[in-house]
C-alpha cells in the first residue's frame, strides 16, 4: 500500500486532488486541519491505493512539493490558484499515519463490541459476551453465542458445522491430515492409529512427507510398533502399490508435509497424491497457539486443497482458544478431533457443541 498526503486550503479541494491523482479506488486514511509556514489554514488528506501505480506513468503531482509546509506549497499557491497536492515521502509521517489508523480501527472495534454488548437482552448474556471476548472470540460471534453460553448450553450448534462421528469399524475411513509444520499432524495420526489399533481396528499409515529429512521416520516407527502397513508416497506412480498395501485396512491415516502460508508448487504436487484417495476426509490441523491471522491464511487454502474437516491441536498450549470459533465459523469446515497434550494415545478429544462450551468455560 502506498500512502500519499494531499494538501489544500480547503478540505474539498484536497479531496478533489485525491480523486484526481489516485482515482475512485483511493482509501482515505486520515484528514487533518493544520497551518502552513505562513499561518494559513491547510487541510491534509492521507490517502492510499492498494496497488502501486505504474512507475512509468507521468505523475500529475510530480511538480508538487514533498511537504505541505515547504516553500513549494507556497510557490504552488502563487503559480496556480487551484488546490495544491503534496506528496510526502517521509517515514515519520507514514508511521504517524499508520499509528493514527491503528488507533482509529481499534476504536471502531471497541465501539462495535460495545454496540453488540448493549443490544443483548439481559445482564447474564452481557456477562457471557464479556467472557467469550476475554477468550478471544470475535465480538460478532460472541454476540451470536452469548445466549447459549449464558445458559450453560452447548454453543454453536447452528453457527458451526460439526462432523458426523467417525467409526472405522462400521465404515472404512481415510483421513488425510494437512496443516502447518509443527501443528501436530503426525502426533494426531499416531494418537488415532494407536487408539483404534487398541480397539482392534486394522490401521494403515501412509505419508506424503517424503522430501523433508526425517519427515517420515517417526511415522514409520509408529507403524512398526503397531504392526501396521506403512508406505511413503512420493509420486502418483507410488499410488497403486500403496493402495494395494492398505487395501484391507479399516482406517487409513495419511500424514503430510507442513503447509506454507501460501499455496506452493510442492503442495499442489502433494494434492495430486491426495486425489488418489477418492473417499478421504481431508482434515486441516490448526494448533491453538497459532497466530490467528496465520490460521486464517492457511484456511484460505482449504478450498483449493479440498479440505472438508477441521481439527485443533495443542489446546493445552493456549489460554485464548476463542480463535477456534473465529476460524471455524467462517471456514464452514466440519469440526472433528482435538488434542491437548503429547500422550499417545491419550489427550485426544472430539469437538462438539458441548466440548466447545467446556473449553471456553475453563
Ligand atoms: N503440548 C502439546 N504438544 C503437541 C500436541 N500435539 C503435538 N505436539 C507436539 O508438537 C510438536 C510437533 O508435533 P508433530 O506431530 O511432529 O507436528 P507436525 O509437523 O504437524 O507433524 C511435537 O513436539 C509434538 O510432541 C498437543 O496437542 N499438545
Ligand atoms: Mg509431521
């Protein structure tokens, strides 16, 4: 984003300069009344465009001053009685603009939260709203969940999607676990493999985490301990042999390499391998201690990757698990497993409106 500052004796003249120079896409960040060097009133409008304009294009403002208080502004006033545009490149001004913008946004957020809070029908719901906010739930979602949360009832039955239970003894189940590096994909796969093996379910383990050094070693050793078939998938050509190996398994768990915040060529290649499993649920694993915006960036890839389910790991490592709600509601992914520790096969849970209420009540 490129921020520019336009100055003119009157506000509407400065605004006219913005639209003349930046066009209708311009975003107004700030407007300020001040005085120039001679004490004359001057309006400054801070405006920005998302795209950087073509460097080759001649700028209409190129003959204009870099700062509103500089002599060139006065010079402009003498040259031409129309309003003047001033382009300021100083990083201090940019920083102060950004700081003002941040204050503005946070003030708007507080205002929005307060309005939502006041619209709730009683004190009990307002307290529930505050508790959800304290857990990191976004105000809009907290307002929607406040009534159930206040009543101690299971929350989010309507707002979130909940997975139907998975029972590999009744129906062969294939889960492809995707997510950022270190999310706990391999750990979740190992927990599930052990949990179901102990119940007598025939489990098979596959991994597409083939490039990274040691990426598949841990998973291979889990397979050895469990006596489960194991294969590494490097290319589409590996699929038929791997499919034959896992043909009699009731639960097939496919571990994968970590996802980058943006869709990469490696992920596209891995997706071709995942396409070999037509009946698989693709589960995105997000750790509860992940930055909320990073989680959103990963969820933005979910559609392209055919992800259908969402699991949360490391619930024991975050006090603000409200971000789960902020991730789950807009993603429309079906919530399924969660983990809250490194024990295998323990510390494994199933996400439901009831368990979500418990998590947020802690
Ligand atoms: N505290 C805690 N640690 C976990 C959890 N799940 C995984 N870990 C740890 O996080 C690290 C990365 O886990 P791993 O399964 O290798 O992540 P992957 O890169 O997604 O396969 C390991 O040290 C795990 O023991 C969890 O639910 N809670
Ligand atoms: Mg792993």
